[in-house]
């Protein structure tokens, strides 16, 4: 077991290195020298030169002991992301954004999880009936409406027209107030695909032999569903949940953009608008690390829980 | 008992003729199953309609036919007119017909989704097949590349590509508008198909037909491209009928974020316009784009599911 965990840990090193290579290729090689862009249109040659030196664009790209790539690796390992193009440290920006983002994504995620799992149990209870078909059709239809339409129409009708919620974030509102509508929109827009996923999971379990045995010994449908099926369906559900956690830290790009919530998603949108590669680089790297860590946790949990997982 | 088995037994016990029953290929069988699903065929027709519209717009643009959607920039009325019999979806700020813009948007969206599919197929399928066939060091490198890409959240990766690629010159062409969008989508979304093909090729490479091909002295390239890939290609079709929807939605989001076409109408650009218009009570442009996206997504989702049910041998149990 220990050797398995160590091997699994070592395997994350090439992955992290790969992520750093991708971000380097994207932002330093393809993106190139953006010091003139940072300095602005009216900047003098000296200013541009100074910025070029600060961001290290004057160094060779790869093959030198003092190359941009070595700097990139060093910065990543020490979590030193430097200053964004508006001169504020990237780390400070990210720290500021985490809380608003989490206050949006955590209730959204758990709300969606609870609602779609309970609905999927109901749907698998009535499987094969007209209600089941109707549920699937509604799910597919819900998945086909573009995400932006949910947000725009939700904001327009619920907040702007009917005044049920505040339209935009403002600092004097309580978090519950400004987060309520985005959370509702997020849940409604994600319900289609989630419900369909959990329904498939539940129905896959329904076909197993142990369900037939449970029915054969005379258990009621509800007892089979809640006692046996739900317990066994927990494995795919937990996988999905654990792997979704890193994304909670990312916030929600579009929801934060529309409701003006100053989280990490908003930070990304701003960075994209101003082509701030430093911020995008830091966000990409941090989220990849989180993803790798949670992936590792899932694998180790599997090995701990499920005796069939081979440790080779 | 499956239908195939029943035909075989019927033939074997029936007339007792010497000639063996004619087997159906996977494709013929799949198509026959698909044709029985009337609703899926309706959806397929809707998808075809969208494609026909896009193709027609290309032709019209090429031959300079003066049809409605090509003249989308023409002023047909006053600005922000409500939907009426004349203009089904009303007019936008410049008095242009929203209906024409929506039709024209099909061309942009489908072009982006097609090009992105093409790019990700061209990268993903050969890489997956090569990794699965050769295993060893080559496999490890390819798996490393896609594990790396898949550990970066998809939306960040796609945005990073789009930001970097915009206004760059590639082989002498400036990447403006939709080129950056489909490159960003294509270059980031080959991972899924690559993983799928690799897994399937690993299962196939020890089967008898590959052994036979090898004993004939087929070259490795021939085995991979002439024998292995055609035998797993139905998975690619299934995967892409569903992934195509995701590409259309990605185009909308990227256009909305300002990466898309700036001078021609696309569904994403229309939604972006609608963001400001909604506060003035102008909802028709938003509705038109939503409806256009909704129908092609719905049709593709349903058709893709039906396709999977009829082509994937593992699911054919009815």
C-alpha cells in the first residue's frame, strides 16, 4: 500500500512538469514578449526595456542556466507568480477572489448534488413509465439550452423585471442576497446533465444481480432503492464529487461575470480582457495542481476501499 | 436473443441450403436499427437541415447569389422593432433583420464546430491508435501528454489557447476571428477521443484479424490505418455526434467572451449584443439565438444517443 501511494505520488511529478511546459509554451513562446503591451501606447523605450527586464523577456527561452524556462519552473515551485500587468501581486488578487468564488460555487454544487440525486432516485423508481421518458426528454432539452441563455434570461426576468433578487453584486449586500440568484441559475442549468448522469448510474445498478436477489427475497421497491442501490451507486457518485471539488475553487466564469461577483472567475475574465498572461498562468497552474491532488486522493481512496483495485 | 442470432438460426434451420447466410456488417446493421427509430431520424433531418443551410450559404457567398441571409447587413426597418409578420424576430440596433442574422450565424457556428472536430480527430485518432498499438515508450509519452492536458481544467485551457492564439500569424495567415476559436477548441479537445481509441486499440490488437494482417506481412502503418482504425471508427462517430454539441456551445461562449467573429453575425455575438439590449427590453435577438442553438443541440443529443444505442455492440441488447 505504501509503495503504491509513493509510486502514485511520484507519477504526479511528470504531470506537473507537463503542465508547466504547456503554460510556458503557451504564454512565453507563443504569447511572446508583451512588454510593449504592458507599458502602454505612450511608453518610452526605457520604460519598455525596464518592464522587459522585470518580467525576464530579455533572457533566452530555454537553453541557458538563466533561461526563462528555469525562471518559470522556479516561480511555480515557490508559488511566486510575480506581479500582474496592473502591478498588483498575482497572489494577492487570487487570495481576494477565493472567498466570493467559494460562496457561490459551494452552495451551487451541493444544491445540485442533493437535488439531482433525489430526483434520479425518483426517476429510477418509476423507470420505464411515461414519467421516466418525460424526465429524460426534459433533461435533454435542458442540456440543449445554452448556458448563457439561462443566465441572461434568469437575470432579466427574476432580478431585473420582477425584482425578486438584486441584479448586481454590491459590497453592502449580504452574501446570501447576492449569491441566491446565481446559485439558482447554476442549479437549474446543470440539472439536466446531472440528473441524466445519476439516472444512468442508478439504472446500471438496477440491472445488477444483487438487486434481483433483493427483489426475489421480497423486499419492497423503496427498500431496494434506498438501502441497496443508493449504497452501491455511491462509488461513481463519490468519484464525480471528489473530482469536482478542484473546480469549486475556480469559481464560475460566466456567472461571476454577469452578476459582478468579484471572485476568481471574474479575475480570469478580467485577465483575458487585458491579455494578462501572468494571472492566467497562475490560475491554470494552481487549478491543475488541485486537480492532480484530488485525482490522487480518489485513487488512494479506491485502493483503500475497493479490494479489487490492483496496486501494481 | 438478439435479432442477428435469430436470423442466423432461421437461416440455419430453414431452407437448409448450402450457401451460408449473408452476414450484415456492423454499419448496415446499425443503420437498420437506426432507421427503426423514427424520432431519431427526425432529429437527423433537423441536423441535416442546419448543415444544408450552412452549405447553401457558402455556395451563395461564392456565387454571389442575392438571398436573404447573405444580405444580413441590409437595413430592413427601424432599429429595435418588435417581431412582426415582416421580420419574424424583429430588428437589431442597426435595423438589420435578426432572422437573417440567425440564419447566417448557422454558417459560422457549424464551420467552427466542423473545423474543431476535424482538428481534434486528426490529432486524437492517430495518436490514440499509435499509443495503443506500439505501447511501451511511445505509449508512455502520448499518455503523459494527454494526462497533462486533462489535468488543466478544460475551460481554462481553451481560454488560454484562445487568448494566446488570437492575432498570431501561423504559416503566413493571421489568425483572426473564428480561426483562433476553432484552433483553440480543436487543439484542446482531442484528449477524450485519443483516450477512447487507445483503449479500444489495445483490446483489438491481439484479435485474429490483426494477427492475420501481420502474418501477411502488412506494414505497421497499414495495420493501424487500414485495419485497426476502420474497426474502431464507429466509436469516433458516436463520440463526435455528441461532442459536436459541446463545440457549438463552446463557440457561443468564446464568441461571447470576445474571441469570435467581430464583423459577421454569429450566435455567440448575438447573445453578446443581447446582454446590453435586454435591459432595454429587447429580448428577440436573444430568443432567436437561443432557439437556433436549442434545436440543433436537441437534435444532435437525441440523434447521438440513438446512434450510440444502435452502433455500439456493447449496448445492443434489445
